[in-house]
C-alpha cells in the first residue's frame, strides 16, 4: 500500500504542492504540547477532497474510462474537488446537487470546473440527488466518482499521511494523530499509511455528536445506518460510514472516537478566526475542537498532529456560529421571565443586572395578561461565572424565570 500511496502523492504534484504541516504556537502554548496542524484548508479547493478525486480520475483514465463522462453527487467539498480535476484532465463531468444547495457552493463548483462540468439540481435532499446521479450513470454508461467508499479514493486521501511523514522534523514521531471522520475515507487512508509508525491506540477520531456513524458502528461491530443526522457539520454529517472504510477502521476501539458537540465546534471556529486568522468550516474544526476536550492533562509534553480537513466556510453562517459559540462558552443565555405589569417593574429588573451583563434581545411573548407578562430575554456577559450570580439575584428578588438556553425545542421555536 505504501508504494501505491507514495506514487499517488507524487502524481498530485501535477496540480498542487504539499499542504503545510505547521507547528501552531497558540495551541501548543495552550496545551503545553507540540501541536502540528496539517492544513488541508490550503489546498486549491480548500479541502483534502481533491486528493481522492484526482487519484480516482488518474487511475480510471489510465484504464478504460477514456471518452466517458464522470458523474458525482455532492453539495460540498467533493463536488469542488471533482470539478477541479475534471478541468485538469479536460474530461466532461456532471455534478448532481440538491435544489436546496446554497448558491455560493454552486458558483464555486462551476468556477473550479469551468466549461468541463454541468451542474444539475435535483431533489430537496441528498438521497434524491444521489439516486438521480446513479440513474444518469446507468443511462449514459458513465463513471460514478464516489465521495469516500472506494479504494482509489482512500488511496488518494492517504497522501495526507505520506506528506505528514515527510514533513515532520527528523526523529519526531507523533504521540497522537487526531483525524476528523465523515464517510471515513481520510481516516482509513491515513491510519493505513501510518500503521507501522503510529500505534493503533495513538489515533483519535472525531465525529460531530449529531452524526456518530463510526462510533456506533464500532460499538455494534458492523456498519450502522443512522436513523437521523444533524447536518450542521455538513462536511462530516454522514449517516453511514463507507463499507471499505469501516473494514479498515474496525480494528480501533469505539473509545477512540470522540463526539464533539456542534456548539463546541462553533467555539473553535470563532477562536481560530479571531486568534489565528484561520477560516475553518465546521468539519475542518473537528480535530482542533477535540484538543480542547482532551485538555493539557492528556496532551502536555506530547507531539500531536491534527488534520484540519477544510476551510470552505460560508460567512452567511457566521452569526449562527457566533451565537452557538457564546452559548457553549456560557457567555449567553436566554430566559423567559414572568414580569409584573406595573410601573417600575422593568427598572427593577434592570437593576438586577451586573456591570458586565448586556441585554441582546427583549421581546414580549404575550401581552394580554392583566397582571403579569411573559418576556423572552437574551443576556450576554463577559465571564461565564456571572450567570450564577445573576440567577441568585433573580431568586432573591422573587422573579419567576426559566432558563431555556439548552432547551432545543423551545430555542428552535422562539429564538
């Protein structure tokens, strides 16, 4: 396998140089460790997906696929890598995307593929789009390019590991390798290439809490199809890990798979943007978010390689990401208050707020009550420890309130 991966890695130099492996001083100082980030967000399409796509095309065109049309189904990074490679090889490609795909992603895919690709918008969800793509392949005798569950895709993604091995300082071996997991192509490729260098129990896998396909499959001992998936971490929100990929990863323990809360991932996105000026998409932030959960007690003194898988962040999402980050950090909460309908009641409430507390939202939910009114209020503060103090003031004043910050049903309805 290693020789094949190294040949694939060398072939990739046709289209881009190795992505950097950077010692990150900010994270290293925070955890008392040597934290290296493998910056796949700096590839030509801002994700590692171009690697697998290139390797798949390279091998297909060298076999019997010349003159055929290539097809993929994707609304994200796979589509962009696919489009870039179609243009590089000068072959026709068709990208199927759901009708609900944001225009920004459609435009970027078209930009990378140019005249060599056609984009077709089909269905409201990915499953409908994927079926349309498969039907089209059968109808035209085309070539389907899967996003992760194919040996040539896995081999291409393994080039990330080949570059890491060459880029680490002489004599340095990672104590931990932290990998994001969606469909599993990247994790299968990297662990396969590094298996003689990094012990099996030195790998950490990161999945979004709302899409734990690897974790549940390892716990069960066979591939599990999730009943539902939270699509917030869209680059890793996969309902079923690839069969080939699971076969490569089943030797690992379910305890090695960390499930990261979506709001914790948002905090990492904001932190990396504000402190490092690094733009990460939610899936790209998974491995860095895992470092915060592991903490200095597990990382101190270690050499850690964390793969940053992508940076295709839609800035229209930034307000939501900032909101989620503040809630996770304990710096923003929402309350429903029962406030007396009398002169001076609002002034009395405002006097309960501390110097670092600020009202970010104030809305009457029901105005018909004669004696009391229900109010939705959002409060931001500078330090999380201010909220227990504020709640104590509410209690002492006899104020009736409910903290709905973590109540997903109420939050989704009224916030």
